[in-house]
C-alpha cells in the first residue's frame, strides 16, 4: 500500500507540488510555529506526503480511506501523520468545506472516530465570519487543498507536553497579524 490509488499523471508537476508543500510546512507551519507539534514529526521524517490525481469527490474519499487504513496499519514511530494533497478536486473552498462532512462520516463509518481526525487546509481557507483577505485565514492556507490526517493519540501526547495548548489558535492569529500580508509574501521570496 505504498502508492495513492490515483497517481498524479505529470511526474514533474508532482515533484513541484510535493516540494511546494514541504516548503510551506517548513517555512509557515514550522517556521512561524503555527503548529508546535509539527517540527518533531517533520524532523523524524514521520510525515507522509500523499499526492493524489483524484478528480472527483468519490475518488478523493477512496484515497482518504486508503490513507487512513495505511496510517492505522503503520507503527506511529514510522509514520505519524499524512498530508493528503489533492490539487485537482475540491479546489473551491465552499465545496471543500461542505465535503468535510463526508470526511467526518467516512471516519465514523470506518470505526476511526476517536482514532483519527482531519485538519482542513486550503489555499482559499476562510474562518467563519471572516473576510477573505483576513490574515488570520492564512494559518490554514496551504499551497493546495489538503486533508491532514492526524492520530488522536499523537495529539493527546502533544497537548499533554505543551502547556496551554488551547492558546495556540489565538497565538497563531497574533503571529499572523504581526506578520501581515507583506510579511507572508516575504516568506516565499527566498
């Protein structure tokens, strides 16, 4: 089970997508400390970048099931988390947002409720009640639509080791407000 079900057809584009995602993870998520738990699994090489060529919601759900099963069957010391990158489907944020209900239903139907959770990342991400250009939205803006598969047990361990984990969201917004749009753009210049 090493490959995605729908491989990305263009090999050079696939390499660029993975590289852009890794760059975003390093510079934004880890570099800005948006997720204080990300650095450890990144350094230990326990992150899987699963790029799919899926073009429909059903294909993406099949990929998600495949990746959840892979994660369930793999020792966390080897593979702790997966970024399921899907640049050809759910490119519209509202479609993606409503699709997350199907994602939650799949997790329940597979018996993974309380075992895994999904963090949603999207280039057009918007928190409810925010304006599209609100800098706070950039805490969840990835280069491509992405479903981040997380182990609940890993989250529990990380939260236990991180004092005041509830404050991460607020701290991230403060970080983004200090950075601003110009600072965000500068992250990608070098």
